[in-house]
C-alpha cells in the first residue's frame, strides 16, 4: 500500500477562511495578528499531515503577501488621514485674523 499525503477540501477551506479574515483588519496590529493566526493554522494542518508541505507553503506564501498588502494599505490610509488633518490645521491657522494675534 502506498501512503499518500493529500489536502482535503475541508482543511483547505479552513485555511482560506483564516486568510480571508486578514481583509477585515482595521489596524496594522490586527492585520499582523490575523496573518500569524492564518499561518499558524496552515502550519498545524501541515504538521498533522492534513495538508501537503507544498500546499501549505504555497498558501502560507499567499497569506503572507495578503497580510503585507493589507498592512501597507492601512499604513497609507493612516498617513493620508494624518496629512489631511494637518492640512486642515494649517488652513485654520491661515484663516485666523492677524488682528487677534496683535496685542
């Protein structure tokens, strides 16, 4: 008899669901935690023989790339919001009458 490792559809679905959770992250820290969670699930499946090593590596690579993309997007959004807030503050200062500043 030949013993063959294979990846069941149920295990693959579970790994992909964990990967989909990354897209719901609202903060950079949450994106990192969800990425680690998904990779942990994939690693556990592979260690228990429920997923082939090649499949696990491929999905983990995809999860890592997705996590990094979400992380970058969240950082860009935060920087854009900070720049917009600073721009509004500069406009308020510019609109402040000079007469009020004079003693």
